[in-house]
C-alpha cells in the first residue's frame, strides 16, 4: 500500500511540476514540443460534430463568412486637403461604422483598394477624408460597382422639356421617383445633425443666404431642378414656395408654389430588392417659361430663394427664415420649420446632384464619428469531442489605429478549463517552437484568474486584456491568422503522443473547431451549443449554398449568449 501511495504521490508531483513549468511561459513549452500526427482523424471529428450540432456538415463547407473585393476610388470629392480614402462598412456619420481598408493620397489621385467584407454585404461606402477630419462619402455595392467617384454622374433619365405659359404661380407638380441606395443611413446621418425639438440655429446658422441657392452650373442641360422628399412630420398643407431670380437680379423674379401632400408615414421610401436602392417621391422645380415656347434652362448665376407656405399663404418668417439650405456630405438639403421650436425637421428635402450646382449653400463642418478599424472575432472549441459552445477561447482583433503594421489583440473570454496558449498560425510549422506566441503567458494567467477558471462565459468575470503586437508579414484575418494551443488532461495524454496540441482555424471539410466572425460577436454561454444560440448556423453548416444564412452570427437567441 505504501509503495502504491508513494508512486501516486510521485506521479501527482510530476504532473503539478509539469503544469508549473507550463505556466512559467510559453517559450519553454514551445522549445520542447514537436508536432506529431493525430490519431483522431478529421472524419472522426466531423462525425462527432455532426451528432453534437444535429446537422450533416456540407463536405464543401469552409466556414468562411467574408469575401475578397476590390474597388477603384477617385479622390475627387469637393474637399480641400484630401489626405486619405477609406472603405467603410457604414455611413461615416454613424457610430457603428468600421473601416475595412484605407490609403493615404492627395486630391485627384486614383487608387484601387483590396479588402475583405461580409459575404452578405449589400452596401459599403467609400469616403475622402481631409487632414482636419472632414469627409464626404458615397455608397457602393461590392462586387457590382467597380469604381467610386464623388462627382455626380449625368442622370440616366433627364427631365424633358415642357411647354407652359408664363405667370403660373401654382404649376402642376410633376411627381417623380429619385433613387438613393443608402437612404436609411443617409437620413439617419442627416437627422443626427438636427436634434428633434431643439433650436438648431447654431447648426444651420443665421446667414442671410441660408434660404437661397445659386445655380453654379447646369452640366446636364435639364430644364428643372430635382427636389426629393426625405422625411418630416409637418402638415400636409405645408408646401415649398420659391422665388426665381434669373441671373440673380430682382427685376425678373417669378414665384412658384409646389403643392404636395408629403407626410413621413404616407410617403416613406420603399425598398426594391432587385435595384438595391430606395425610391423617394419628389418633384422638379420649374424655371420660367415664355409664351408658347419650350422651357428655358436654369443658367449659371440664377438664384432660387425658398419659403414655406401653408394653405397657399407664405408663413411669417419671424426672426429667421423658415427654410434653411445647407450642404452636408456633398449634398444639398432644404430643412423646413413650420412651428416655433426651430429644429428644422418638420419637412426635409434632398437635392440630387445638388453639389454640382449649388454655390451659396452653407456647408456644415461636421466631422465623421471616430472611425475604427474592422474588428474580427475568433472563437474556438478546445477539444475534439466537446460541446461546441465555441467559447473556450474568444479573442477580438483589429488593425492598430495609429500603425497599420501592428495588431490590437484582446482576450475576452475563456470557457476552456485546461491550460491554453495563443500563437500566430504558421502553415510551415514543423515543431511547436515554429509558432510565434501572441501572449507570453498562459491565457488564464493573462486574464488574472486561476488555472482552469471559466471566465466571461456566464460564470466568473474578468476584464478583457488588450495587447499591441507586430503584424506578421503573411498574416491574413481569414486564412492565416491564429492557432490555439491546449494542454491535454491526464486521461487524454498519449492520444497525441504529447501533452500539447494546437487548434487552427477550421478549413474546408473540417468540423468548426475554430471560426472567424467579422465584427464583434456575442458568443454562447457555457455549455450552450452554437446551434442552440444561433439556429441559422445549422442551416449554413448543412448547406454552403444557403447564402442567406451567412449572416447567422447576427441572429442570436436571447438568453443563450453572453451579453456585451
């Protein structure tokens, strides 16, 4: 009996000593490790994963949620001191926007940017940014729009000439549809400037000409100026009234009232999934007509002064014009005030191609939200026959905002009880020491918790830890990124002829032992299978052609994921 107890004590001491050596740092372990063939095959892992996930994994499934795209950007925005162009996943004036690619250049330069984006992305943005932080952005559809220019293109459908007699004060409105690919974020960005119910004089200013536009040029030879209704909860009896001054002179002025019944609820834009654009109802502002002749053109120097009318009577301006004209993101807007809170949100109109025509429209110097690089989330299952809760190790990675040759890597969760290390992937690794470590300590130690503690998975909590490291030359967020290293438990040692093994990101034909998610992600709680937390994950796992399931990571089940 004493001999057995002594032998058991020696074995225990040896195991504790081995763990202690591991916790002293990864470098020692990496020096001693040699990669050995697994005795558990990919086929066996897939078979087990299928039983656990409740699906038949598509043999062609590669678990990749992003695609490579390219776009040529012409830095011709109407800005001075352009210093950079960027590709963004959203409107730059919204807080959730992230940067996918960027390049320093000068105004007028042309550059082609390569980048990864979500495979189900319908729309991205290209933006020109100045040295002092101002920007103008334009939407584009990746894979469809090969080039982005910031100079408005000639409309495909030009307004046709019309014959009318002079002296018409209330012309018949020719309602038309104007298309804006990114209307929801477009409107949100504009309204962000004008807080509802607040006096926005300080935003729009009180300069005399802020209710006036001047025709700078008419490159399209159209007879009328387009005006599209964006939003507003004003009375349907409110209408735009404008006085036209040919050549900017008073003697020839003529006043028009454009009657409409636009309301925000009735005339909300509709989405056409085939066009991937939004249709906004609007009309054309007419220029003066001469008797029995076709329309004349608006000309350089012509002036339009706007007012707001109710029931065909011009509303009193009181201390300020009731229509403010301003420029934002390279476009011209008309903001109307029909009451006395002066928020100028009661009716709002957008002037397509306005930046090519408007000279005297006050530019609002609004900087974009702080734009941060794209965040990538990496999640692992740390053993062959696990529960696939995909939280055994979770990290977030993004390009360092100040140095694109560095990466910011954040360790956010550990649902694995065994000792863990994190390294950069090396496709040519022949031994453990060929993997460059990310953190120099065992991962539980990095988060300041005891070995084996499950942290930030619904149980114990700890603050995430971020480090900045040099980006490896061959690093790719999707295809050549990280490996997770694990110390095997005692009852599993010998299966791999070693105490340690590594887990790369899953590739085609493998089980999802390591996955990459574009953006921040809510991982499943402890022992919650990913197919329970994200039902659409099962749909995609079973059939790679179900492209509508590639956004599975955006549809968690409440109560089954860790709240961020």
